[in-house]
């Protein structure tokens, strides 16, 4: 039986609203709201939470997680492009950052030494990178 229904029935059986609030571990305002809703014949089913819906639905989130496994070095911009090309979903890098964090991943920073090694290996050491005059 739903907790809200139990609260309403307890109040209808004679329990005070304050007692019901303490007994069920909810606020007095919630008890009053549930009793009022039941009295007016409204459903006690919780309503949808307010706010905007997430841009990344379950399918997009699964795709993002697969991409995190396949391409751990990809940037948020590259991931955003992938989601747009495959699903037509346009998201910001900040949205992706929050989604990745919700999935339990953390941003892996590379050391200066590793970054320098990657720049040297890619042949870009003379193109505006650390140590260059230009």
C-alpha cells in the first residue's frame, strides 16, 4: 500500500495530522496536502518533478557510455559532435560533463610530462606549444 494512502487512512481513522507526520516520518505540510488531495478526490500518485527534462535520454546516455569505453581520450566537443551526428541531439560541453559525472566517470588529467610527450610525438612542438617562441 502506498505511504500516502496509509497516511491519509491513519488521519481518517482519528490520528492527528501531527501524530501521522511523526509516525510516518514526513512533514506536517505533506500530511495536510495528502489529506486535502484525498478529500478533493485527487490522485495521491506523486506528480512529475518540476524542471526541464534532460537532453540526454537513456539511449543517448548508453551511447555516451559506450563512447567513453571505446574512446577514453575523446574530448567533450568530440562526444557532442558524435551525439549530434548519430542522434540529432545538440548538447553543450557542460551538459556532457555533468552526464559523464552522473555515470561515475571522473576527468583524467594527464601530466605535463605526458602532454609534452604527446606533442613531440605528434610533431607539433614548433606550433605554439610550450617552449616555442611563436
